[in-house]
C-alpha cells in the first residue's frame, strides 16, 4: 500500500444547474478520507484529467447534483485487491473530477506504452479528442488526399488535432478560425494551418471566402451558426460538413442563428453529418496505428494546455469554455507535474 | 415518310424571366414547318412530355430566352436519314417542349419494351422521377427493411414514387404530407401511405409528431423549411434526411425559414444529404430490374396525372407548380391519346 495513513481525497461535485455560463459557484470541492479498495477492486491515484466541452452539456442534467462527476482520467494503481490490476500500473478510466478512484478491472483500460509518447497524449491527440478528429476526417468526411479543409474553433482540442491529423493524411489547404489574433497567429505559426482568421473581424462568409478563395471540400464544424452558413457557401460540389458539436450553444439559452442557405445542400450535393465519438470507439486502435509513428517522428506535435493541480480543475474547465486554452485542456496532478519536471 | 406535307410544328419558348410564380405570359408557342432531318439524323414526333419542378429553376437562367426548351420526352421516329434509327422506333430524348425534334442517334435512348409497362411509365416511376426516388432511398438514405419513412410533397411525382418503391423495399411505416384534404385522402386510400396530413392544419412539428408518434428513420425532403425542422425533431438516432429539392423556394424570392434545431444533427447523429439525379444515372438499369416486375405484378401502380394535348403543356407545367397533380405530371400528344384510347 502506497497510500499514506490519514491522507485525504478530494472530489468535485456539481451543486446547482447553470443557466447560461457556469461559474465556480456551481461546483464544490468535497474532502473525504482516501477510499479503501474492496475485494475485486483497486485504488487509483489520478494523475491527468480531461475537461471537455461535453461536460458543459452534462451539467444541464446528466451530472447528478452533489455526487462525483464523470470524466476521462489517467491514474496509477496504488493499492489492489484484484489479481487483474497490479500496483504501479497506469490505467485510463472515467471516474474523473476526483483525486482518487476505486475501480474494477472492467472499468479501466490499460494504456499502451509507446516510446516517446507522454501520458497526457492519451487524453489529447490519442484520446477522445484526437479520436473525435480522426473519426470526423476518416469515417464521416472521408477526406481524400489533396482536399481542402476548414475547421472552426480551430485552436481548441479537436480543432488542433483535426489540423495535425489532416496534414499527415495529405490534406490540401487547411484553413481555421479562432477567437483572437493571438490564436490566429498561433494556428499559422505552430499548428500548421495554411490560413486562419479571427471570426470577430467581420461577417463569417466574407472572412472565409477571403481565406479560402478557391473553395473547400470539407468543413469540420465545432460551432454551428454563422460559420456553418459561411462554410455552406464556400463548399464545392460534393462537399461534406462534419458536425462535432456546438460548444457556444451549451452556454447560450438562445438558439444559434440558423443557416439560411440550406438549399445549397441540394444545389451542390452536400452532405452534413453529426456523430458522437462514443459510437466509434472501434477506431481507437487504428488511431494509435496511424498517429503514434507521426508523434514519435515529430511530424505530429502535441497541442495541450496543461494546468497543474487538481484544485484548479474547475478553473481549467471554465477557462476551456471561455477558450483560454490552445489545444487540449488537461489538468495534471502535482505528483505527475513533479515526475515530469524530474 | 409519315409526316404530312404542309404539317406544322409547335415549339414552346420562354420569353421573359419570372420574379416569383411564373404565368402563361412568360411563354410563347412558336409555329414553324415540321423540320426535315439532315443526313445522320432522324425526325421524331413527340408523344409524351415530362414537366418537372427543375424546369422552374431553369427558367431563372439556364433556359435561353426565345429558344426551344429542354425536357424529358418520348417520341416515335417518323423519318430517318441514319441507319441507326428506324422509322417507327420509340425513343427517349431531351428535346422537350416541342411537337417535333430532329435528333442524332447519340442524343436518344431506345426504351426497353417490357410487357404491361405503358410508355408514360418511362417518364414517371421508371424515368427521372422514379430514379430520383430510387436514388434517395437506396444510395443516399440507405433505407433498411422495417425503417419508418416520412415524405413531404407526398402526392407529387417524386413523393408517390418514393412511397411505392419504399413499400416494396420493405419499409415500415410510411407517412406523408400534402397540401389538401383531398390529396391526404388519396395518399392513404390509393398510394399506400400509412398516415398522411395536410400541412396547412397546424405547426408541422405537431402534425408530424402526431402522425409518427414513435419517430422516424428517414425523411425524403421535397420542400425544406418548417417541415425539415419538424422532421429533425421526429427523427431517431442515426436518422437520415435526403434533400431532393425545394420546389417552394424556386417561386419565392424570400428564403425559406431555416430550421432552428440543427444542433440535433449532432445530438442524434443525423445525416442530411442532397443530390442531383443526373449524377446517379448508373442506377437506371438497376431501377428497371427492381421496379418492372412489381409494375407487371400490380404491386406498384402508376401515379400519373396525364394532360392531353401539346397545346396544354404550359398549363400543365404551371398546374404542377401549384400542386394540381397527384403523381407525376405528364403531357400526352393527341396522337398518343388516340392510340391509348383505341
């Protein structure tokens, strides 16, 4: 047993339902004794937490109030009462938003140990975020080599992963939009976008037509609304729109402006398709096979904003909703931060 | 030569561009001598003409003014100066809106002669209209046996063909909407719709939810707007929306109301896809193979509104735009009408 006698565990609960943008007051940190594993279970000390746009949606109903929240997490087994989990093993599980979790072997997935791939990558480019981008480009958009791509919320977790994966898939021109000049510069200088624009700078249709004057084949839509309408204008015949989610809408009780040009779906033989990554987990191994060699060779860099300290998980989540991250927002435990610094 | 010396030919020209709904004043009937075929061509006397929603769209620009119009037509070769076309042969071609056409062998398609299949069927269930429905159900929607279907403009050419084909494909419940109580009754009594409603009778979302209380898998959308929004609410997870066209919009300079619930595309993993039948002509033989036995056995009845006399082609076209037809609107020459009556 590595757990210290008298050590305390922290768990985040949601206390009230938000109307519009959530604040720290919608959450509470609850302290308790570190739980003891029952026979057939193991105690995991969590090291990395994923905070995600879909958590905002869960706050509207799926998260039970005054109860531990779910989320993608990576941790180390520190005490085991099952022969199927050994102390010291690194596992992925979904009991997030807490420092410690008691898990059954069925609830966890062992992570592969690829040389040169840091643990955080299993929550970013190799995790649900990267898998979302991979499914969007392959199974849904069926991106072909040389095709031109537009990504909204381009500096976020899914947006950066989409550009990284599309580039090594042989995409043509990759255009993105984001919410600040600093992000636009970051996209062009560091993430490999060929062109990018700040969507505050004018009507989306004009900005996109200027950024992609020859048109587009695929739009990976993370926002909907006006940018969806703009993309419908810019797409070529047989273009595809992949709808990943609409983060903006989760926080806005008013529905987004609806695109007024849906007849173009017929005119240009377009396809618009939404999906949930949970229905496409069968592609997880394919993503590893595809992306890991590119991570190891350096062709795919990791886009992550890492916030240190579990006590900052709510701050990190709210910052992610406000778009303060570039790349995937990840929270790292002090222990993991210390190990990484060592 | 079967043509009578001194016989006259009639051709319809478009004379002005409509703003909104077209009227007879946008057209002119132009009389001339029956053309004589040059070497390598043949003279065709047209027997059946298809008037179609897409013609309305062509009136906005693709139809040249003061020139013969294009359209799907069936006629009989009455004089030939090419060994590839024999007098008396029945052919399909695209020189519509005229009594006589001079064609090359490359411009025509010989029609198969299936027992018990009238010529008009090659413009309705076996023609572009039926092929549109067939492509919508098979290649685009990928309808599976037992799935529930909703069709708007259900009493029109594509709408009736969609229901007929879906029924023999093993669809589950088939629901339609149309513009009058008489059409609604016709759909249920004669076309095989399980349920139908008049879209004037209330908000589309309520009417559709009542007609399909257990939800839907596929929506074949001929109108867009409010009915598209209603269908998005009613579709189940993994539902498909096939967008065939938006006849209403062709006549209305105001854009249709946009659906305000496009986030459901993500929530329910929906797919919305538009197409043009011209890109799917490779399925024509497959349609014959599939549908002809059902026509011969009587399981698929023909849904056609046949207007007699070429001089009524503009009237028939405008009536089709107003929804006066049930099934495919077809114009028949006096000669063909006489032969059919004989």
